């Protein structure tokens, strides 16, 4: 699989990675053996990049990855985790003492001495302007708790502020055919600064797979059930902030744009991969089949200009008014 340098880390990662939120929590139950099988299928398909967080299943996702890596010592996988959501979302909680405690816990969960990459997990906007926060992150690097640090953001404004920080290795942001705003300023600024871009929620929580209908029922512990209006965390993390009815209609149109030989999901992932400045796209997978199909996207041909133009027109017609001004 194609490898790209992840910004200021200097490390190469696969252009299609694996998001592992679903292996921890909030997407319905995933059995441990099924989760390990997903990790294995991803690696066997060429994936060298896992993205996780300390709050996914209260550390379950990290622990599963740690177990997998212990059982597969030859697997060359770069693991990015996140921190900050274990405490009340107050700027003052983003301090060195907490950072040390949180990263020590993640190191234990993952079974490593030094974390490859730690991302601030969508913190309050004030955190991005705090010199003390970034001084603390530099201290973690000096102490070899972490090899590099980055941010996961909700808004383009947050991304631009983080990119301006000289120690920021990468920015993780929602980017998909239903979320085009990062193309305007964030991706060009990151490319100019040498900052990597990790694209999350690439399928708009599954909408872009074309598999959902009005009759689809999500389990009570699935965020697509309990966070449609931002009840638990930022609304933009669920269906990219698009209301479900609008999303279904737009997804049906999107599916018709898929080139021959590509599924709608692969079309969405291929769209992300070929955006200038993207380092890796991190779709989740709850089954071996999904993991393999997602990884296979890296081998598919680029989308032709006419398809790209049709996707942009679909966004303008159905999605822009709901999301473009918010994130």
C-alpha cells in the first residue's frame, strides 16, 4: 500500500489507516475476537496506521491494540492515540500533570515505553492558544513519554491555529464528500507547514456507504442513535453533522456517482485519498470484510474529474447550508 510521511513525525504511514473507535465503544458491541480479527485483516491488507484514544471504551480500544501488537511483534504499525477527554472539558485540565498521567495510562494499555503520537482530543478552543499547553507537550517529548504530538479538531479555525504551532506534527479533522470546508484553507496551510492531515469520519458515520435507510435501527449504545443532535459530544462527529433524512437522500445520490467496480464507500474513501495534503484516511471497520474492502481502496484508480465535479455539486445542493458555516 502507498505510504505517506505523517507530517513532522517523519514517519511513513499507509494512505488508508484504521480508525478504532468502534472497537472500544459507541458503535454497538464488538466482541474481542472480532476486534482482533479486524486488526489482523487490516495489517494483512497493508495498513500500517492505527488511530485510537484513551476514552474509546475507557481504554478497551488501546488495550486490544496493545494485545494485538504483543501477539504480532513483527507488525510494523504506527499507533496514534488521543488524550484529554478523561476530564471535564475545562482549559485548566490540559496541564502537564494530567498529560503525564494520561500518557502513562496509554503507555500501559498499549504496552509501549514511548507513544508514537499523542493527539489532543478535540479540546476547548482556548487550549490551542495556550503556550503552557504546548510547553507541556514539548516536555512529554523530552521525557520520551511520547515521540510526537498532534491535535484532533472539530473546526477549521482550530486546525489553522494548531498548524501555526511549530511542534504540531499533524492535524486530525473530519473530511469527506459531505464535509468540504477543510479543502479551502486547512489542507493548503498544512501542506505549506509540513503538517500531516489525518482524515476522520470519511464515510459520514456510514451514511456514504449507502447501506442505511429510514428503517435502519441503531442500537441504544451507538452514537448514531444517541448523539444525532449533539447530546453527548460534538454533533459533527455523528453523520458529519448532517440531519439523517437529508443525509439519506444525499447518500442515495452519491451512490449513483460511484464508478464501475467501486462501492459507494470506496468512492468516498478514494475521494479523500486524492485530496492534496491528505496523509491518511482512517475509516473504521467492525468486520474483516469491511477492513479489507477499505484497505483495497488504496489500489483503486483515482476518481475522474467529472465525478469530482458531481460530488462538489451534490455538496453545494444538499449539504453545504447545514454544515459549512458550523465547522
